[in-house]
C-alpha cells in the first residue's frame, strides 16, 4: 500500500512538472515573441492584464497541486509563493533605483527584466535543488531532549537563525537612494574586458564600433539585475526551505512568483508608496519563518496556519500603507 501511494505521488509530481514546464515555456514565448516583439513602453493597463494572468496561472496550478498532491502540499505551495512574491515586491524598490541610475529608456525596461527573469529561473533551480541535496546530507543522528526525539539539521538551524536576523534587519532598513551601481562587481568585470559605449544603441546589448566589439549600458543593467537577484535569493531561498523540502513544490511556486514580477514592476513602479510598511511585514514574516524552522523538531506549525499568517501579515502591511497617509507619518 505504501509503495503504491509513493508511486502515485511520484507519477503525479512528474505529470505536474511536465505541465508546469510546458505552461511556463509557452507563456514566455507568447509574452516576448508576440506581445512584446517590438520594444515599447508598458502601460498600466497592459501591466495589470499580465499581472492578473500570471497570478491566475499560479493559482490555477495550485488547484492541480491540491488535486494530485494533497492539501498539505497545496498549502506549502501557496505559502512559498506568497513569501517569494512579497520579497519580490520589496525588490522593486531596488529595480526602480537601478533603472533610474542607468537612465534606462522606458521601452527597453521590459527587455532587461525579461532577461533578468531568465537568469533567475536558472539560478533558482541551482539554489533550490542543490539546497535540498545539502539539507539531506547534514542531518545529525537523532537524540532525545526534554522528551522529544530531535533529528537536528545543521543547515536548517543556520537558516532559522539567519532568517530571524534578516527579519530584524529588514525592520530597521532604510532605502539608499544614492547607491552607486557603477561600482557593482559585475559591472567592473565587464568594463575590465569590454569597452562600453557612452549611450544606448536601441535594444542591443553589444555593438561593433570602429572595428571593436563594445558592450552597451543595457548589458550593464542586465548584469546588475542578475547580480541583485542572486543577493535577493539569500533571503528568499532559506525562507522557503522552512515551508517544504520538496524541490518541485519550492521551484514551481518560486518561478510563478518571479515570472509575475516583470509585469508587477510596471504596475507598481508609480505606486511604490503603497508599500511603505512592507519592510515591517517582511520582518515579521522572516522572523516567523525562522522561528518555525527552529521549532520544527518540537512543534510543527501546520501548513495551513503558516499560510494564513503569511497572507494576513502581507495584507495588513499593505492595508496600513494605503490607510495611513505619508503626511500623517511625517507628523
């Protein structure tokens, strides 16, 4: 009976993985090859439509997760999705600064984010699958403590402590509008090996001038976006390991959240003030996830409860940002 059940789960997960891959690849082709074939400035209406499409696809996929993998995996999927989406929204602050610093023309911002997303899809696969592999390697032998059998995992304990630290740090974080992205290590590396043109050359990343192959500022921007995303993953990847260690659940929820980020940027860039209190919400979520991870051997917080807490904190932080006007804060 157990073997059959495990076989059914593996078959269902394989089936879902194939469907997930087909859906993501199809939408990326439609997005870039049809609707964004020609560079143009993304309007709020277009950004809203694509945001809703990606959210709908993520939620529709969650229904299949529930049907084939059960309620607990469904709750884990949505929890991981919400955590990654929240951290992604927080990252929009940095994207706004990057585009402003490099003075990226509005019609090419979508292209930059698209290639940033492709890089994120690859890097998250490496982080998540290698992370699950490492977690399975570093379990200590079981021992008893206060009447509980403890099966300690060194990496998860480290992640739990780190997330509590990251949560506290997030609560006291201030945005640095004077960030000098030109000193980013990847920008310095590109400049070391390739000359960079003074201005943009349409949507090209590389051009040939006077017989020399040269990078354009657009390539520098993509490099900074990619490097920044890797830094973002330092917070988000440990956080989702507290939800589940199923690589498929983590990767699919992560990618759906990231794919919607591109459209969400254009929708929220002009309304970033709506998320003034998001860093406090993230502080609570990261700290909660860290505590959940540390207490896992003593008390396992149900997936449904974790999902409700994450969703409730996100909603409340955005609600306060909308209700409490900035003028009141200054007073």
